[in-house]
C-alpha cells in the first residue's frame, strides 16, 4: 500500500544553526565583524533601494575579491564545514525518518533558505535533504563565482512550497509549478507539510502552510533575549501552530510535536482510505 509522504521543511539560519552561515568562517576570512558586514549589506540595500539578499551576495563577492579569496563551490563548502548547528540537529533527520517508517509514513526533509546553497552543501547534514532550495551563484569556465544565480527572499520562499507540493525539484522551472493539477495528483499535500522557521522571512511560508492545513513551528534560540517573545507573538497572531526551542534531540519539544503530527497524518490518511473503500 502506498505510504503518505510527510515533508519537513526548514529555514536554515536561526532555525537549524544558531547564527547566519556567513558568520562561521567567511566573515572572519574577509576580516570583518558580523556587525560590520551586515551593516555594510544593509547600507547597500538602503542606498540602492535593492534586495537585501542580492545586496549581501554582492558584498560577499566584492569583499572576497578585495581580499584575494577565491569563491568556487568547494571554497563555499569549506566555509560550510565550520557552520555550527543546534543541539540534536545531526541526528534529527534519521530520528524522524525512523519514526515515520515505524508508523507507515515516509518522511522527507527540505531546506527553504535565504542563505547560500553552496555553504549548506558543505555542512555535515547536506546529504539529509531531498532538495536544498536556497540562494546560489553562477560560475565561469574556471569555476569562479561571477554573478548571483538564485536570490531567495521571503516571497520567493513561498514558490518552493508549491514546488514541493507538486514534486518539482527544479529551481529554474516556472511552467510546471503554475500548471493546474488536481489535489489527488499532488505529491505532497499541504496538510502533510511541517514548516520550521525563526524569523520574519519565514512568516509568509509559515502562514501559507498553516492556512492550507499543514503545521508551522516557530523555533527560537532560548539564549537570545526576545526570541521567545517574538515566537509567542507569531502564535498569538495565529501565523504558526506551535512554538518550540531550537532543539532537535529525541526528548525535545520539536520531536514530540513532529511525532504527534506524523500520527495525525497517518490516522487521517487511513480514515480517508476507509472512506474511499468500496
């Protein structure tokens, strides 16, 4: 019998990692502080009335060039190896997959981030994801980054939900994702999605997933003042279903929530199957 598929979809910075991924090697390599780097990035966006995402990508490119740092995919991946992760993240993916398997559900993991795919690809968890939807660069014949290829802001993030919904893994595709498709043909229905996010760029995705019957979890770093209050505000505004500390161990609140959601999805699936029985 066909198993229902559950998609666990994650932002990265602040959700799986306690900081912005550029702060774990790259910013140190260009001899800037995180505060200085992001201030410079914001100034570019404000002065030019430009995208914050394209502004930080341009700043990375310019600062690396000024310091004689090569930006090839393997260089970004080397920075990715230095990225810190929240407690339990490394074991989380297999933990949830195992629970799903034991309860008749296939669990898949996806990244939906405004960070850099190339850096995420260097982290020890890169192989856990069916698809990493994130920003990336274009490269010349020598493998050097030359121009932004994909820029993912808070509105661009929402399109990837619909691609996951229809089973489309191509970032470039803008045809299949817009074609009409009956609900029973969609690979992962929205009620089978769980979205993890921590910040304002995640709000549209969290709201969409919740609105269409899925579940959204606002995670927060308990060590940073104000983060829990911000998550509570999203819950009060009914933009998310749950809030939880950014911990991913077997005894964490996140694990308890996800296991309960998997149980519900499986039960709903079985009830629908019985309803359709002849």
